[in-house]
C-alpha cells in the first residue's frame, strides 16, 4: 500500500468516525464553553437540580399573576451580575423540597411570595405550603433564607401568604437572613418597598457570604440568533406554541378547539356581543360577551376571566422608534442555562415580541433606570439616569406622576433621539412579559353556560401633567373598546387615542376573537338559598353581583317552593349616566319577588351632597345588623383603597353601636367573619 492509498484509507476512516459522532461534534461546536448549557434534569428535587447545574444560590417565586416572578428574576439577575454568584431562579411549583435541608451551608435561598385572595398562597404554591406547614421542628435547621412578600395593605390578611411562610419556616428551624420585605400594592409602593429591601438584603448577603461587589454590567442569559426567513415554526405573536402552524391543534366534531385552557394555553374565544354601558360621551364602559361553547371551558359564578391582550399600534411604533429596532428581524433565543426558560414563544420577530409579548406600556421601576446607565447615549443623559435612579422623590415627580412608560421616559430624557445602543437581549430580559388581565365575570354559569360576560371601564384620560401631551390609556380596556366599535360598525380612527391589530397573528383573531382562560375564585354565593346576602359593589364592582343575581333568578325558575333569603345590593355610581345595567335591575327584582333590593348611591349629582355606598350602609344599619345576626354573607367588590376600607369602617361602626361594644371588638367580629368565609372581598 503506497502513501496515496494510505491517505485515502485514513480519510475514509476519519469521515466514517465523523459521521458516527456527528451529534456530539455538532453539540461541541455550538457550545463555547462547558457552562453555556447546564445539564438538563428531569428531577423535581430542588437540591439535585441545583447541584447538577452547579449553582450556589437559589431564588424561588410563588406568583399568581406574574408580578412575584418578575421581581424574582430581576433580583436573581442583579445578584449574579453584582456578585458573580451562580444563581438558579425558578417557580416553586416546579420543585419538591423534601431534601432542601441538604443544601450546602454556603447556599442561601431567597423567596418571593405573592398573596392571593384572603391571605392565601398562589395556586402553584399549594404543595410548597403543605410541605413547610407540616415540617417538623428542627427539620429545616440548616436552611438560610430571605423573603419578600407581595400584597395589598387594604386587605385584612396583608401579605398573608408570605407571613405564613415566614412563620412555618422559622418554626421548622430555618434562619431568616436580613429583613422580611413586604411590597404594598395598596399604597402603590411595591417597587420602592422592593428597592429598599433589596439594598438591605444585598448588604446582609455581602457580609454573610463574604461577597465582593463590582460594577453591574449586563450579561445576557440567552444567545440571540438572527434567522433569515419565517416558516411554520416561527411565532408571529401567537399566545402559545400550540397555535403555530407546525403544531396541530385538537378539535372536536364541531371544529371547536379542545383544551385544557389555562395560563399556558388560552382558548381563542369569539366575541359575540359588545355594547356601551355609559350614557355620557366622556367616559366608556364596555359589556363584552365571549362564546366558549364546545370548548369544555367551565366556570362558576364569581370566577374571573383572563383576557390576553396585545399592545396598541401607536405604542408599538414608538417603542420600535426609541430603540431603533427592525420589526421584521427574526430571532431565536437559546438559554445559556437550562434552569432559565425563554420568556415567550420563539423563534419570533421583533415586531411580534413588542406587540404581543412585552409589557411596553406599564409603569417604570427606578431599577431599570439604574440598569440603563451603561447604555446611555451620552454623558449628560447618563448623569440624568443616575440622578433619577437614586432619588425616589424626583423619580416620582418626573416619571411616575407623568404616567410615563419606558419609551415615553427615554424620549423625554434624550429629547427625541433614539437609544440605539440598548441590546435587544436586554429589553427581552428586563421588560416584563405581557400578562393576561383578569375581570370579574358578570354572567351566571347557571343561566349562561356557554357565554361569559365581563364589564370593563375604559382607561382613557388626559395626562394630568400639564407638560405632557396625549392620554393615559389602559392596554386591554382600549382593545375591548376598539372591538366594540368595530363590531358595531362605528368609526375607530378619530374616536380612539390608540388602535390595535384586531386580526392578530396569522389572522388567528380575525372575526373578533380574543385569547381567554378562566381563573377560579372563592367568591361564591352561600349554598343555602335561604341565607341572607349583603352585596356592596360600586362601579364595575357590581359585575360579579350581576352574576349572583342572575344566578338566583335562574335558580328560582328551576325550583319550586323555595324561599330565598333577603338579597340586598348597595351600588354606587357618579350619576344616572354611568349607572351600570340600569334597565336590568327592576326586572331582577320582579322575578325574585321582593327577595332582591338594590340601594343606589350617587356621588356626583348636580347640587347634591356626595353619597357613597358606605353612607347607604349606615342609613340602613338596622336592617344590615339584623341580616348579619341572621347569618348573612357579606360580599365586597371594587376599589380596595377607598371603598373597601370605607365599607369596613361602616360595618364596624354598625356593630359597635348595635351591640354596644368597643370598636376593637367589632373589628374582631369582622375579622372572624372573613376567616369563616362569611365576609368575602374581590377588590383591586
């Protein structure tokens, strides 16, 4: 065999070897170093996953609507960036915790826990709650944790879930590191509460873990890869991967999509009816009906409907302009760490991400200004960012009070010039994912089995700051208003400050459809129809009570010789022009044969004193007291800060006078009613 033959033989052997090992070689070439992709694990054991991925800090979140998740991810990102820790951030729902006491001594845990309902843990954290509440004394004595709760101080059980978690963990021997942080959405201070807690916690961790802090520099968690063309695997704004053309959805014999439908996959529901509820022209309230027939979606009267929105075209265009982004650019995201999830369906386009997936219209955190310092277009703007990010009062005056979203604020700072140096990866990771909006269902599952009604006031008002042009607009309510106008063949161009692509991605929403799912609630009528019911719901707070009353009407139609307990509804509006469902209530009263009464309070009648629902409660205190004594269930729905507190105060006053007891004792009675489920709130 000569040298030529030998060379050919060697080349052939090498080619065969390369072919047989092609997958391993491809994986090696696509990875720059051993840490880019941590090992995947099918385990739910949180300690095992932590070790397999070579992490030395654990951040966990229990989130109902996505807020706790957003704060947890921000905390984890900054912790890794400032201190070079290897941080794993995950949803409590994804893991088991039986072995958490086996964490290495130098591994700390930070928990972000939101409170849902009457001091309850989020739905996904029930298993975690069960574990820590049943943990024996001393069983978690090596666990060191910090904790930030997200709640609302207008609720009786403020930050109830986080407080319970704190008590359970400490009872099991775990050690709290630093202060217990509490974000208060009721006071609108969640972000500032977080910033204060975070600063103190970082200082504590630096001391406990002997950490060296360095200047924060953005390091992406994803590899962003540009693609050349759109195919059936590329999302162009679909709410989930299930809706991509490459994935075949399951349909029933009536060609209706089959579920289950939840936060991971909504149902594309036709909007079958919409109409305006207000009689005046300066404000709008939209009644919307969704058809869920054939989908197997079930709801109970008192549940919530989640509506998945998109961003308005005007907001999308402005955002793209500010960051000098090409909406047609196609990109994919590859996590550098297997414990990190891609935040929305990918591959996708920049335009789709901005319109469908990013919360571009939300309020801004001071923290994001601090993170943007490194991308400032010039030194002057850099100093402005530093000043605003470190001065909470000035930030409140110049940014928050003006209702600026991120694009608004940056355009103001740069005097209209683009911020071309901000990486797309930074925007994708820093701006929260666009979340569904939840509305109290205003229909009855007994009378409307296949349709779901919601009632929404459109957020659209002139910016209160004299030096800012344009209106402040809500995301979903203006989308519903656009649908209402278009469906009823009314002009939207001049009557709306913002407009939407109503056809949706790949015409998925054409013909007036929206993605929705149902969220269960504990807001329920008493099972015994003879039980008295007191309902208090001004404005759109009346929505679930329309469902309650319709439920009772249908119930009496189906049952004979049933005695219904007294049902009294205290309703408030500004005047007759925004009196919701005004024509319906007399009909309900007739059909319920005196068992239902509506008490109306108007707060803005000309030449008249302002009257609120809490005032009407005091006017009827004898009847209210007798109903409570006879076992009445009390339901409050609407504004948490003003109305709900006012109603609570009025009820305490009634019990104080009628029972001749101290106010403190009356407040304890109300608290007991809440604990036993006889006093329920659905407030915001």
